C-alpha cells in the first residue's frame, strides 16, 4: 500500500469521528437553554435564605450571701470578667460573659469586705460566694483598738452549748481572733493554727521552732501578725499559713499586736515600747520605760496607752513615740488599759490589787446558732459553743455572734 492511500484512509476515519461531535455541539445550546429555564423556575420556588442569629449565651448565676448570718446580700456588685451586675433582693446576679472559661470574680458590697476569686464558668454555671461584714469580725485582742472587749453589733447571749471541740495540745493563754469564718490562735508550744468556725477543721498550722506564744495574734488585710515569747514578730499569710517574714526584737513579747496605719505597737519584757513598720520591717520608734511590760497597747485618736511593771500608765504619741503624760497606780499593771469606757473621762486600767491576770479566753465568729470559744487553759482545747434553747428562742439569736470573754479571774469577767 502506497503512502497516498494510507493518508486518504486516515482522513476518512477522522471525518467519521468528527460527525457525532458536531451533532453534540449543535444540540448543546438548546439543552443549556432548557436547563437554565428549569433552574430559574425551581430557584423561584425556593424559600429565602435564613440568616443565623448569634445565640445569647446562657447566664451564669452568682449567689452572694452573708458568711456569718447566712442571709442573701442584696445590691452587691458582682463583676465576672468584663461583665458586671448587681444582686437582687435574693442575693442573685445573672451575668452573661462572652467566653466560658476560667474568669476572675470580684464581689463588693457596702459594709462588707470585698472578695476576689477565680471561677471556671464552663463547669460551674452556678456559684455561691460568702462575704463577711466588717462590723462582725474580731480581728485583734479586745475586738477594737480601744480593747473594750465588746462588739456592739453582736447580740447573742449565754447560756451556750458545745457544738464542736478540738484539742490543740498546749496552754491557750489568750483568746483567738476571727475573720472571714476562720479563727486564728496559738498555744504555749509556739503552734499557730487556723481553724474553720463551721466545724473546727484545721485550715493550716505552723509550728514556730522553739517558740512560745502568750498573746493573741492580729489580722491586718491578708496577713496574720503574731508576737512570740522568743522575741520575734512573725507575719504569716492568713489564707495558707505561709511565713512571710519575721523580725527579732530581742526580748520576750507578751503584748498582743495593735496595728494602726501600718504600724504594730507593742511592749516587751525589756521595758521598751515599739512601733514596727509592717511594710518596711523596720522599727519606726522605741520608747524606753525602764520596767518590764506585759500589757497590750490600746489607742484612742493619736495616743497609745500602755502600762508597765513600775505601776505607770504611759500615754505616747503614736507618730513619734514621745511621752505625752504618765500616771501611777498602786502596783504593777498586768492588764490592758481601755481608753473608751463609757462614762469615763480618761483611760481605764485594771488595778492589780483587785484583779488577777487572765489566763485564757474565748473568741468566736459564727452563725446565729454557733460560737467558737477556747475553754479554760487546763483543758487545752478549742471548743465551739452554740446558744442554748432558751437563748435561741430570743430575738437576739437572729444576729450573728462574735463573742470574746476573758476567764473568770479577769476583772471585767465575761463580755460579748
């Protein structure tokens, strides 16, 4: 077969293949037109598109109630992350944060200590938070700077009943202090403890090496100030008991702390009165009395009152430590002067001839049914007492109680 014959046959095959392709190309416009018409018809029958609306996240409910009374706190400001709201009369605030995760929660209310914590709102859409009224706390020995041993907002009266008790293993020479549902106290072995007022559970414990405590601690902000017979001032984180710092004074300290404007006022066995700056850890001023001091300091205005074993009542300037005046009594001054006794024109000082030094005491802060108190020192236990049936029937039981009383040997006796 010659080459021209092969070429002609190849052209014939190509021509036969192009014919069906031409037919398809000719029919395509008609099919496309028909299809477009049908598509337009069906598109007209379709419903309009639905625009998705952003769903409002489910609210997070925060319930705020009084930690002492157990009552809801109305008009408390609750801030969760970047959103804020106020509680209603039932103490409930509903917030809708943009993100469901671990968020900071801040609560504040008039007359209450503010509280800050973190809450995982993804796992806890309902959160209950306790806040505590300042007027119901017992943050230092004597309840206030004047050491009046009374709390005007507390109306629970004895008789009481024991709700719980806990052995503490050592002499409890001075009462505990209480704030935010936790009692803080130390024993003669130098063991500092934080106890839950609800059931006596141990929150934390710190044993001071070779320590001995013969005074009440004091709460200032998030810190707990403790004076030791080892001649040191110890400062702890009151929430976890971690030691923050300590300062050596050099002589046993039996005075309970008195803290005002960041200064800790106290006396020691070496006859000195100190003003220790808790911010700088330095002594601001020292007054040399020349006699042993076991009395705790009290304050009225800008004057510090304290007694010594020389039988003198000293009035010192809180700012400079300068002696403003002094007065003598018939014998040593063991106890703590109180400059705010009703109906008196000057400080009241327990006279050593009519009283003996208190050996133990009681401090409490709890619901209307319970108060926690330390029993007389030979028992070496902390006990939680509740009002008896007769007391609970009185209208006074509806108030929260923070009770502090000295032992039966104290001049003032028991007071609430």
